[in-house]
């Protein structure tokens, strides 16, 4: 999967591109991260990329020309399905389902705004959708773009590794995750739950599901209600009954 990131601050992506799972996925060509400096495309002699808003008001607005030319410079491979996304608090909120949907594209073009935002005419003419990572306002779209790349790449890498670890995870199942423990078994008198040391995998799975249900019921009753209304095996229904 190829991510093209249009930004005024490509340096923000340097550590991100090289670190941990994203770094490894990029190294092994599962994903490709291509940052594009929007300023390089400004035709202004001072490489200006923004201007004052018509109608007045605070801040500056990113102009159409550098954005449009930066976008045009991106070469999408033949037969590749691409989507142009503008990161903005006005967009649809990113969820696990949305991440799955985005993972079906071959190339994502992520446009990071700054200052007060971008000229609406760029959005109207070139953007397929606006995407928000939550109900708060960031100083720019870069962190939001990293969230999109990170969450989508995780799915892409897991799928290609044929691993079930993302499948098992909370949002994939519709529940929050059960608690995790590692060594030591006794940390300042706080013990690891006995069942996890038992080696009985069926029991461990039941315990984990019960914990996931309890924590979801408490913290995200909306997810809990949806989950318990779903179709489940007899075993799962028994565990749900314990938590009800
Ligand atoms: N840019 C500024 N705030 C944002 C948000 N919440 N989500 C995505 N992009 C943003």
C-alpha cells in the first residue's frame, strides 16, 4: 500500500517512517511512505503557500495553486485504486470500520492542512473525502495523517502476514481489550490472575472474554449493547450472562 503525504512539514514524518512496526513494514515494502513538500510547488517568488482569508478573520488560508500542483505531481500506478483525503476536524470521524475501508485502496493521498485550513475550492475540486481523528482541533493535519497511516498499515501488515492478532483485538470484535500481564507474577504484592498461569487455554480465553465484556460494559456501554445483541455461540452467551 502506498501513502502519499502532502505536507508543509515532511520532517515530522522522518522518525515515524523509520521506527518500529511502520519502519519494518516500509523496509519490507509492505507499505511505502512518500512525503511531498507542498511549498516546493509554490509558483510565488517567495514560495508563499498561504494568504489572508477573504471576509477577514484570524489566521491564514492555504492557497489552491501549490496544493493542486503538489497533488498533480503524484504519480499513481496504473490500475491502482486511489483516494484523496483531507485531514480536518470537519471530516467523518475515523473508526475501525473506516480503517478497514481505507485498507482496501492501493494508494492513499493524505493532504495535511495548516494554519486556518485550505481554500474550499481545493477541497471541492480535488478531495474525495475529509477525515477527522476526533472531536478536538490539532495545529495541523500531520499527526492525523500519521494516525491514518499507522492504523491502516497495521491492518495491511497483519493481513499479509496472515496473522489473527488484529482480528482478535478489541475493536475488531466490537469490545475493548482484556487486561494483559507479564513477568513478574508478583509485583509488589500485586499478583497476576491465577487462571493466566494455569496453562488451560480454553479457560484463559473464557476469562479474557469475560474481562473484555466487563471493561466494555463499564467504559463503553454503547459498544457493549451492540455486542450482546449480536449472534454468538452458546459458550459466548454463557459468558455474557455472567456479566449481565
Ligand atoms: N486537523 C486539525 N484537527 C484535526 C482533527 N481532529 N482530525 C484530523 N485533522 C485535523
